[in-house]
C-alpha cells in the first residue's frame, strides 16, 4: 500500500510559499529584538522529562507532553516551551555570564492538543528574556519590545491591546483579601484563567464550591467579583489601593504610556497559565471581535534559575507563537506580497547546454540568484514553469544572445521584454529584490 | 534535589557564541544554494514511523531511531534524515509543482548513536535536491553546488576531494560480473561500505564467507579485489569498460572538470549507506590525514516519490551536516571572527534613566542595535560587562552628553574614546558591521 503524503496530524509542512511567510515573520522578530540588543541562543528540542515536572502549566505537563523513554531508558520530553531550557542554560553558566543578559530564541515546541484553528500540535515561538534586572526597567523594556514587534508588522494600536496584571497582587487578593488557603487560591486562579470560556452563573457556582462555608459567609465570592469586575486600578476596593504590587502596576503603566505604548489596560482576570510567574504578567490581545483572543504574553519569573541549585536570577520574558502571529497578520491584511528566493529563471533556447554555462556563472558571481531551465524543452512550457514559481524575471539565452552579449529579460508580471547586458540585468534584479 | 544544567546526552546547547557560528554556517549554506535558484521548504520533526520503514539505512532504522507512540496510539519517529519527508511533500503535490524543482532545507535530525567526535545524537543538515531532471545536468549542478559551498567557506581544493561512483555500476559488478544473487550482493555492498574501518585480511575473510563455493571457484573474490583496487575508471577490468554506467561517470567527470571542479576521483568502494540510491553517488572527504573522513554526500534516487502512489520523479540530492562542517572549518582555520548581534552597549552615568530614553530610541530608529546597561551601576563594572559580550562599542551617556548632543563612543578593542553625534555613531557601527 502507498504511504500517505500527509504530515503527522496537527503538524505543518512548509512548501516554499508557506516557508516564505514563516521566514518573513522570523526576520521581523529577529530585527525587532536585535534592535534592543538581544542575542540568539538555542537548546535541544529533546530535554530530560524532569525539566518540565517541577514548575509550569499543570494541564500541559499532565496531558499534553510528547514524553517517552529513549533506547537507553532515559525519560525524555519534546520541548513544550522554552522557559525551562533557557533557565537551565543560564544556571549552567550563572557565574560567567554578564548581566543584564538579553537573550532570544525561536524554538519549535510540541504539545499534544486537540487540533483547532490557531493551535497546532507544534508551533514556533519567539522567546525574549532579560536576566539580572529586578527593577521595573526590565518589564518596561520587554513590553516595549512586544509592542514594537506589532508596530514593525504594520499593526495599528487599535488592532491590539496589552493587558497587565501583577501575580503578587493576585496572590494578595486571593490569600489575604479573600482569606483563602494556598490550595484554594491555586484552584481559584486556575478557574479565573478559564472564566472567559464559561458563563457567569457557572463561574460563580464553581467559585462558591472552592470557598469554605466560613469564607463564603465572610463575603469572599462578592469580594472576588468586585475585584474581577474592576476596569481600572482605581476601581479596585480601597483596601487594596495601598498595596505595593498595585503601585508597581501604576508606575509601569505610566512609564509605558510616556514611551508611547498607549494601548495598555489593567486586567484583574489575567492569570497566565504558568506557575512560575512571580510579579508583573502581561498579555497581548487581538481587538478584532472575530478573533478576540490572547495572542501572546509573559511576565516576571524570578525563581526558575534557582531550581538548578544556582543563585536566583531576576528574569522577565515573553513568548510569541508563529501560528497566532500569522493568523493576526492575515486577519488584518498585514501580510506583504513575498518574493521568491530566486531572481531569474534562465530559459535556454536551442543547443546551448555548454555555451550558456559561462554567462550563467557570471550572473551568479555578480550576485544574482539564478535557476536554470532544461535544455530541449519548449520555450512556452519553460515560461509557464517559471511563472508558477512566483518569480519576476525570465532570461532567454539562445545563440543570438550568446553572440551579441545582449540577453532578453522578460518581466513575467507584465510580459514585456527588453535586451540588456549581464551587468545591467544583475542591477535590475537586485533593485527588484529591495522593492518587490 | 537540584535539576541538572546539562543538556540531554549527545545534544547541544547553543550559547550565543556557538549560535553565531551556527548562524554563520547556515547563512553561507543559504547564500550558496539560493545562488543556484533553490527555494527553502520545511517539514515537521515528527513523522509517522512508517515513513522510515520502507527504504533507507537499515542500521539507522533498526537501532538508531527515536520512535514512540503518541497519546493517541500513533507510531511516530523523530526525523533521522530529510529525504523521506521531502519525497512525501513532492508526492503530495506531484501534479501542481513545476519542474525542475529546486528545493533546500536545514532540518534538525535525531539518531540514537554512540556519542563521539563529529557525531552527536542530533545535528542540522543542509538538504539540497533537484527534482524532475533525468539527465546528468542534475548531477553536474548538485556536485557543483557541493563544491561551491566549500569554496564559499574559503576552502582550497587541496583540503577536500570529491569521490564519485555509480550505483548502477556497483550493481552490475556484484550481480553480473561476480554473479552474486540479490541477497549476497546486498550483504557485500554493506560490507564494502565498512571496509575502510577493518583490516584487509578480515575484509577478505568476510567476502569469502558471503560468496557461495561455486562463486569462489569462479574467482569472485579476486575479481572483486581487482575492481576495488582500481584508482581510475581506466583501471577497471576490460569487461566493464563498455558499461553505460561507466560512461555516465566518464562524461560527468569531464563536465565537472570543465566547470572548474577539478578535485574529483572515481572510487569503486563508495557505496553510501542508503538503499534508495539508483545512479550516481558522491561523497566529499576531508584530505587532512588527522580528519580523513567522509564529510557529506548524496546521489540520484529516482524511485522515492513513487512510494506514495505518485508517478516517479527523477531526483538528485545531497545532505551536509553542521557538526562535520564546523569540525572541518575549525581544523583548517577557516572560521572567521564573528561579531555579536549587538552594535553598541549603552553605559548610563548618573540618574539618566528617563532622559536617556530619547537618544537610545533615536539610535534604534536609525538602525543601530543597542543594548542598555543598568542605571546606578559603576562605570567600570558596566564596561567590564560590555567587554564580556564580544561587542565592539560602548556608548557613555551622562548629563554632559545629553546637554551637548555629543556622546562618548568607546572602542572596546583598543580602549580609545571619541565624541560624536548620534548620526555619526550609527554610521560608524554600521561600517563596522560590514567589516568586523
């Protein structure tokens, strides 16, 4: 029986036209973060399973890992996210590295999820992390970068909104203001994380079930709803207004607005699924009502490096997936027309198999990217083949052209033909490369 | 207990200085193949296990795959090589694609091997394939590219040699000239593939054991040694001189020499481990006696696309690993000094946390890649931190600089300092980027 031509379910093939989009997204990411002095690193896609067991997102660890034993009996897991790996790398050279350390990576990650739009089983994720700064300049920088990336893709500020919260404020609210114990607080934060996917009555019933009778009597449910319904920091109950965690948010939001990042809001329902966050968390949301979802986010996680027995390193970072990014760009018509990696398709006419080698080599030496058609095939068929490749130019090489040194350059977009020297042709295709 | 900071055994972490080398190798690969009109594609690192079972390298399939069942009971394998995946992609769009199709990719591949120098359990591999050409221009082009890549890395022709053979010639020799049956021929080709790792007496004994008594009586062992000891095509026994497969080799070698690829030799012992080759095979070897090993290779495989129920597509391709490439570049001192992704490290002096934001933003807008130090840290400590990052320039921003608009640019390589406008600074660092 014939083998299937389909990729593994939930994973993607990248034919050249898809690969060009992927390369475009990666190049905008790289340019944006390098402008802020970030250096690229990488780590293996396979990690010891224990790396993911201690802290992270419970649902992913329990139900969504690709875990197995290697042929030597070692438990391994395909990377579900980059944060544990980058913490491992920093811990491994804790002493030698120079801080602040600004690192980025674009790893491929795997999660066994039910496949649906915007969520494959594999995705690439830009990871941007700054290590060694405990003050708020780290949050300011990373959120500014998250915003700059959107701007570089051509997004307007009404297309997305940046939501902010503070894990320390949430912890204070759950444990001190509502008086829950640690287990209840954890269950409740997981529930709040999912609250936008359920109706309000259902949510309230589940909050009710988590709280103990005495907590319910003390008004925990109503107090929680009062907090979650706050639209701004000023809306929060007066008992919370003096909290240092609230002041952190006020100052950060003022600094971001001063730097021009104006589309930011406080969101008390923002929990972020991962257990390792210790301070400010943020999330970027698409404002389009048809695609109104969390696109990416991050926050401060000061205690992961310490898991490796090293001194803790204050860290702020975020991750940004390629699938969500591409969906956003397509929905907002921001994806530009992307040119092929090839500049010119040479169409040989007549028996020029040997004689065309010299001009073709010269074109390449001068910097043109040149594909060559097959000697003996019909001119029309060759031009059709070239047109299917999203190329701009075909170059016809026959005996006349070889004799005169003037070659026929055909513009495949409008069908016009002009005769030029090789040098002129290279300069034309290079101009086109700059402005496709 | 603390988690280990080591990567999974046989896999590599890429700290920024290693990542720069990796990015350099990939960029030379990309430039070289794009010059010949190749387009980039990609496929998932996880494939259905059946993809690898039919044709390939037996040892890898039996002993070296990372195979497991996913949570839905599907048998999956981490990619061991790209050829099965790229054949799957071409078969999936057999009719729509336009030929000749020139595709490349740089996938990460995994094999469970005993770890040793030049062989990790994971590696990146440039894959270059041309589909749709049955004539020898396909072999000519791919071998020329393999050679161009070495030239682009700065290698001289005495540093490497390209070995050629023809699977059709080997098949004819084993089955017709020596008269072996298919099973014996397969065992013998596997043995020849390993002959350079054993001593001659041992090799002869094993050849002897594979041949039947009547084949031995007919002189099969001596005839085989006569073939394998041939240094050139002309050295081969006269009975073989008229074989079409031999003529293919003669013509290809002449064409390559005419194109300037002079360091090519015929090697009758060249088998290549993979079962799918159907014609010309080649291999590039390091000539350094201390590192005298096969670096990479490829050949013609015309029947893989047909495994997916599609019409066959003639194909020639090769693969080139990053670890072998890096070892070669290091051994021959060809690795250039690679600059950091960051141009300038800003050292704030005094309380300039807010006032420095404007000039820093301007530097970035003009195209400089700027990392910022921490306000309040000592000047000396900050310069030390900058120096550790392989950067060229530090930019000191204090109140004087902010008032005058003239900023102190410190060359970290020679310790000199000069005052410049922001515009001049951007132009200086961009010049440095072009010539590090």
